[in-house]
C-alpha cells in the first residue's frame, strides 16, 4: 500500500507570457497569477493551490503591467491534495500564520454596548477618576464632620480636591504616552 504521508516535490519553469498577453496591460500581473495557478493545478492534478509570498512578490515586482515572462517555482503536493507553490530556492511554508488581529484589537479598543469603540486606557481613566471621586467624597465627609466642629475652613482647601483629580488624570495620560 502507498504511504499516506507521501509528498511530491517538483520544480517547474512556468511560462506566464502565454497567459498575460491575453489580458489588457492594467490586468497583466493578475492574469499571470491566474495562469500560474492553472498551470500548477493542471500539472499537479489538484485544484487546491496555494501560491507563496516570494512567488507572488516576484510576479508583482515590476508592477501590474509587466510581470515576468517565465517563473521558476518549486511545488510541493501533500497527501491531502493541498499544493504549495514557492519561488525556486525559497522555503515552502505549509503552515498558516496566526490570524491577524483587527485594528480595534491592535489599538486595545473594546466594544461598548451601544457599538462605539472605547480604548482600554479611557476605561482605566474612568476607573481612576471614579476611585478618586469616591476618595474625595469620603475625605469631604470627614472634613465636614471636622468642619462642623471648627467651622473655620477656607475656600482654598475646598478647591484642592478637584485639582488632584485633574493631576491624576494628567499623570495617567502622560504614562500612556510614554508606553
């Protein structure tokens, strides 16, 4: 019986000019990729063809209007019928890369219930501000108790608390900018 893990590896010099001459100038590189895929699927007898990064870059190197006339490629066919194509001399990558994160995930944003995006930093700011407000309320309550005893509190002491909240907010923003 045949081994189920057998791999077939071949090298082809694929004539791309035959295909891309059929397309207008503004579609030639795209047509060359289609021609490469058709050539490989015909010769390797599989419709599941994956073109590698280096082969793709070689076709697009001179732009969309002037792809190469021929391309020498290495082809690897796995037992499950998946075919990988890569530029000759370059490593063939058979594993998929990790899924790309969305832009919102990269920026550290979360979805609100309403559908709007919010940064994690803004959420932290809100938590810090709410904590400082709670601390301020407790401090104010304690001072009111002492105020009722002394009743000689000046206005400058009352204005100090809101300034501290602003300072904490500014410090958090500066820390985020440094990171």
